[in-house]
């Protein structure tokens, strides 16, 4: 399945806080099969300490535990600056609506009830939350790098960005977005870095720096990723040959395309289509 590849690629760490972890063994085994690192805590107090020390990507939290239940544990996680951004999913046998509402009100992002009958559905839900969490982390890091290089963003009193066309950060973003659109408009005909920079009114060094700050990679590393993601989509949504897909996304050599695709997705295009797109 398509989501499974993303999981294996990124090595997520999950903290399971449950006084009876054996009740979750089917899901734990499934997660481990997909490359997750699972750490456990048998009560809320230990869970709080482990979460702060290990910094897991996501927390699965049982509600019904002695001493400190899952709701109180979640409140403590959200009150601690070191753990408040961690996504918490309640994973419990309590299936009453009032419990679900309470779970969201104390900071949970999802509420999954036991017993598990469809592990693949849970995997898909976890993946969506984890990818969103990683994206948020990436955006925060990019914003910090941006402000370090170009100064703070121009924000109004409500925290919204002021759309002043003359502010330096707006001009930088506009240049990079123009360069991005030009690259995506024709994947088979890529301008040189000098040509691209001239087209958006700057020089190659400045464009490279600005692109790296906003996207975290060089211009052509970003373009390569877009080409491979488009190839990924075409493999699953069309019956085109590998050669045609290679040509469409801008590779002049299908062997070079296959090598790059395998490096990125851990499978050759043909293997990926057979396993993930059927």
C-alpha cells in the first residue's frame, strides 16, 4: 500500500502508554513490521518522563489506567513545553461519545477504540498524523532559518503576515515561487541555474541561497524530488511504460531514472508499481 512506504522510509518512534500493553499487541506487532520503533510505559507518570527523555514522534495513550488516567496524562503532556507539540492519540476500549469528546478537549488529535479489527486502517491514520507532524516541524525549522538569514517576518498584531509588496521577505518569496513555477511548467526542459536566476531578476548565488532557506535543499535537489514524486504518481495512476514516465518527468536516460527512483523509494519503478500500485 502507498502509505506503507512512507513509514518504512522515515523510522517513526511511537510511545505506547498503557498499563496492559498486551491488549495492544496486534497493533504493536503490525507497527514493528512496518519499521516503527515502539517504546512503552506502564503508567502515566512513567509515560510523562519517557516522553520528555525520548521525544517520540507520536504517543498512543490508554485512558483507563490507575493513579493517573489518560486524560490527566494528556493534560500534563500539553502543559509541558518539552512535550506539548507531540501528537497524542487515545487508544482505548472506552467508546462512549462523552469520552471521545473529552479526549479531544484535553489535546488529543484522534481517538481509536479497541479491539483493533483493521490494523491497516490504523496504520493509514497514524501515517496521516505523523506526516502532518513532520511537516509542521519542517515548516518551523524553515521559518527559523528564514528569519535567521533575512530577519523576522512582517506580522500584524494578530500574527498574520502583512502583505507589503515592498518588504524584503515578500520579494524573496515571490522570486523563489516564480522560479519554482518556471521549473514545474516544463519538467523536460530545464533551464540552467544562471538562466533561471535571470528569469526571476536575480543571480545564481542569491537564488540558491533563498531556495535553500525556503525549501531546505538546492534548486536542483528540489527539482529532482518533484520529478520523482510525479513519477511516483504516474506509476500508480497510468499504465505508461517506465520509458514514457522517465521521458515525461525529464530524464534523458531511463536507467538513470530507475537508479534515482530506487535510491529515493527503496524499490525500482517496476517493483514499486507492482507492490504499491496494484
